[in-house]
């Protein structure tokens, strides 16, 4: 099987250096069967992967963070070309659900397994996210496949603030490692409540329509982690044909500070202010004057109404080990 490495050239410098060194060592003598592309502009990873999807007997390896994985997964969705991932990003949240810590912490181990063909390809689910404007017209620019977690509400505001911190200090490992947690605390003291409702065919038999029209956030999960280790869906399975959802009520500041720790650690089940359920399809609709702001795999989107559909077996993923 031939190998195509798509590398985020804006990854942290030390991570890139380790990747280049390991790739040089393992690719020696295998130049005819492997190639590497370093991204040059926004969307470049998706462009390269889309062309590769037409090739036979090829493994595409996304080397970067969750944004890079998102781009490449969108290009390979519903194709026969498998995807492998090598974590070179800040949070590397999707990899928390699909590989052990040794692989997550050592790109050299991942690269070695790629060249030794030490992986198994399995079909996994994707979430199809579709955004609509107030006239119920699809917004193509805000619609995409999601491989990890999509969410609407407070966590999107947190993400925007965290991104700003990382961009302002691109070479600071401390800022990168703490940006999401510190931003979450800061946003809790601002606007915590967002006007939306949701409708879902729930596996627990509860009513399809949400009981309220104002929430702190809702997350729709294919895997378990996002936001540098926050765990909204500890029981999520990437190939079970279901999405794990978590809706958090519009709670006061004291309750928010308490629940955010539970939410981060994945121990938030059972609290009356938090609604956890599984479904195959869910619609979230704005109930106020402001459109919804959300993110899928860390990428921003917006719309008046957003649907989330679990599509079983939509992507072939190479799992190490």
C-alpha cells in the first residue's frame, strides 16, 4: 500500500522537527511508495486529500491537529481511501478516542507503524452537519462532515477565545496547553446562556422536543473528547451508528463553575441540569434573534437551524496496534 503524508506546516515547531526526522529515517529506500505534502494555505490539506481519494491502494495520513484531521476526513468521506492520523496538534482530541498514549505522545511510533503496515482499517461513523438560514436554505459554507465532536453555545465562545490566545502566542507551549481551560473559566463570567431548542428521536424514549428554549450548550459527539481534553461523551463509540448528545441547561454562575469540572472529566451524567442521550438525528434551531454559533472538530460554523445526522461507515480509518 502506498502512503501519502499530509502535514500541517503550521504545527508546533518541535512536533514538526520530530516528524521530519522520523519520516526521513523510515522513508529511506521507500521513496517510490511514499510521498509527503506540507500544507501551504488554508484548505490545502482537503485539496490534496480529495485528489488522493481517486487513487487505488493508498493510505492517506493526516499529520496535524483536529483541524487537519477534519479537512482530510471531509475529503475522504464515503470513499474507499482509508485515513490514518498522526497527532501533531495542540489538543489532539480525536486521537484520545482511537489510540493509546504511547502513540499520541510519539509521532515516531505512529510513523513506524505506518511504514510497517501495523494497523487495521475499520469503517467508522461520521456526523453529517447541515446548516440552514432563516429561509430554510442550506448554507454550504457552514455544512460539513464531523469526525469527532460538534457543539453549539458556550464552548464555541470558549474556542474562539482560546484560538485568539494561541494565535497571539504561537510558540508558547504553556499557552497552547492551557488556552482552552483558561478561556472556559473566563467565558463562564460572561454570557453563558444561548437561545435554541432541539428535536431528536431519542433512544431513551423521552419526548423528541426539548423542554426548554435556552441552554448553555449542546454537544453532538461521534467520539469522546474535544477542547483539549473535555469529555462530553465518555461512552461514545465511533462505529456504533449513534451520536451521543449532551445538553446543559442555562444555569447560574455557581452551578456553572461546579458543572464544568464534571463536564471536563466526563463525570457529568446524572445531574438534573444535564441531559445526556443518544440519537441518530437531531435538529437544533435558534429561538432568538441571533443565529446559532457552533463548531465541528474545532472549525466554526453558524446558521439559524442545524441538523446532525449519524452516517454509519462513512469513513475508513486506520487504527494502530
